[in-house]
C-alpha cells in the first residue's frame, strides 16, 4: 500500500501499479451550531452548500495542519 498525502490530492494505491486506486481532496468542512459540530470530508460530504460551514485544507504545504 502506498499513501501519498499531498496538499492538492490524497492518493492511495498499491506499489507497482500504474495509477492509484483512490484519489480524494484533502478537505474538511466544519459546521458549528451552538455547542454541536458537524464534520464533512472530501468532495462527497461538501457537495451541497450548508449554511455556516467553513472549509479547511487538511494537509498544508508544510505537512498536516492543526
């Protein structure tokens, strides 16, 4: 297994193969309503607009962000 955690895309696959099996965007959406937080991952979770959601890149140019 090969994991390539880039700032533009996260790719996962098997070594020796021509292309990765999975490519996703490393983003998370955080929506805070009162004391409750909802987390939405990748483009699938962020497909539809949700009022008050802030989108963050999980992997920055210098590695994982806080």
